[in-house]
């Protein structure tokens, strides 16, 4: 686990940083909302993050794949040969043969299995994978699909000093999950959720959106993941467009009529909300949604969605606690948030769960799940959920390394 002491050691190993860079890192880590029990690949603990090999990335993924898939198959009672569709999404590692082919080989899956291997799709890849399965299911009945989602961090550590690229080192952590989907009606009583609708929004045609979140080289030729200053703006635009498309599908007619009436009234009264005449009318998503499953892209992402959707701290708690316990695990983060709700026994039969994810491109994807039965089974949260939410989620990094803020650049040395 990445506790404060070990994070400090990793930062000290990065020799290209100066005092101002360390002060920037201190501020970023302390304000990230990430705790001391997150996970990292083995290469970090051996001190080789600056010199990764292809095998490091592959072994990181295989260790996760075989553990999570094995547990899922054992729990479901399915044989690997019963899987009809396999979708694997790992954005930052592309191998030949593909990672999905390695899974097929390991579990000796059928020759006619439909296989999809997604790379470069970013943190929104999970819902893209679900959408692929949904489309396959439209033309084929009584099928099983396995979705595997994770991220390979081993080959993607940034060792330079470009601040827009250092941020990724602070935010991303190891994690992943395996999800079993089926359209066999005979299994309805065994299901946990039913997919009601899914909407994908892609703003790749906008240069500002396309370039705000991108893998590139810095001035010294070091490869890293750039998070630009226009990212919040791009995320907001994508979210607004996505909500416009999905809200008629998930909200009751009475709420849509209320919103339309209020908007029309304000227009007739010549009240322009952009000129300080009061808050503009907003949709009340709680009229059609019981739980909000938000991508843990960072504290600012969670806060921003909370403000835009007028959510309470209770609504945001699953995302905040997931960020604190596991960090940003990329596309798999949504399922950790969902797991928190399950472990806290929040999910009851008939409840609606709204998932929202963002990804490079720039993309915003969302979907609505209906809870099929009361849920409270054990999951990845079982060993710690009783301690959440903690009394404080303040990162102890500030207490140990806060002295960096007061150092003199002319005399500073990191020992």
C-alpha cells in the first residue's frame, strides 16, 4: 500500500524536480482526497519505475486478470467455455497478442467467442465496454459476456518535471474488476442489476476537448499523460451534452414538464441567468435516480458533478470514499463506487443507480441501472467498510512534508 512514508520515498527518487516542483506536488497530493491505503504495481516497490519493461506491464495485468476472473467464475459457477463475449479495456498498454487473447489462451475459451480489446479509451472505457455487450446482445439471445477493466501503470510513470504531466503520478492507482453480463431471462432472479439505458457523448471534434487529456512527450522527450487547464471546461461541456441526451430517458415526465415550464417562464420574463438575475433552472435528477455512481477522477471532479446536479454529501459519499480508499483506478473506479453502495447496504430492489464517467477524447458516458434485488453481499470493501466514512480524510502528507512550503529555493536540498 502507498502510505505517506512510501509516497515520500518515491518522490525523492525523482531527481528532475526542484523546490517549486516539490511544493507543487505537496499541494496536489494533499488536495487530491486520496488516502494511505491505495495500491501500486510491484515495479514501484522495487524502485524501477523509471526503467519499466514490457514484461512489467504484462505481468501486472495478468496478475489482476487471473485473480479477478478466477474468483468471478468460481462465484458464478460458470465454465470459461460458457462465455460468449469477452471485452477487455486497458487504455495504456497494447500488446501483441492482445491482452484479451492472453485471457482466451489462459482459460481455453471457445473458438467462436466474440472478443473485443479496447485501448486508449481512458477512464470512460467501462461503459463503452458495456455498450459493446449491449449491442451484441441485441442480435444474440441467451448469451454470457465477460467485461474486464483495469489500467497498467507499470510502463506509464512520468519522470520529468512538467507539472501538467506530474499530476497523473499523483492521482492514478492500481485496481480493476471483472463483470459478468447476460441477456438470458431465465437468470433474472440471480441478477444484481438490469441495464435501463446508456448514452455516450464524444467531443473529439473539438480541438480544445481533444487535447486537454492526452499522452505526449515533454520538452525533454519523456512520455507522460498531460492534464491541461482546459480539462474542467471540456468535462463540463461533455457532461451537459450527455445529460441533455439521457435525462428524457431516466427522469419522470412531471420533472421534464416542470423544468420546461420554469425555463419558458424565465424566458418570457426576459430573465437572463448569465447576467446575474438569479440561479438558472436545473433538473432535479433525484426524481428519477436514487444513487449516483460518479467516476473518481479527483476531488474536483466529484465536487463539480455535485454542484451541477445539486447533490448532497450523502450522494457524493460513495465516490469520495472510493477516491480516498482506492484512488483513481481509471475505468474501473465506477465499480468500486458501486461496491461501496452495496457494502453499505444502500441498494434495495427497484432502486435506480446513475453512473457517470469521463475519459480522454474527450468523452462523457452515462447509464442507468435498476437494482433487481436487495444487495449487501461481501466485496472488495468487506475488510474496511465499517471504518468508512472516517472522521477525517485529510491526507497526513501535509503533516510530514509541510516543511517544504517554507524552504528557501537557494539553499534547498532533498536528502
